[in-house]
């Protein structure tokens, strides 16, 4: 990723965070507009799949979306170094 692309990515998400007053759900439309339609960083199918996975993870109140992902459940927790 070039410096120019990194700058576009940074300022796109900075703008989304400034305009998304109600948090994540209200910002999803802005993310879709920037990432899928304007810059074509993601395909619509990929964006929809990510949202679907996040929604499925949020239904499980005891875990975050990443903890409920199947790849996380297969691996045991690492012990902290002593």
C-alpha cells in the first residue's frame, strides 16, 4: 500500500468517525459508501459478509465478535509468560 493510499484510507475513516455521531451502526452506511462505492477497496459481497459475521457475533452476549469466531474456539488460550 502506497503512502497516498494510506492517506486516503486514514482521512476516509477520520471523516467517518467524525460524522458517525451515533456510533457503529450509523457509520456503516458511510463505510459502505467509501470502501465499496467510492474507492472500491472491498466488493459489496465481502462487505456484506463482514457485517453478517459481526452481527452473528454480537448476538452472543458473552463474547466479542472475534472471540466467537470459529478459529478462536479451536485454539486453547496461551498461558502468560512467567
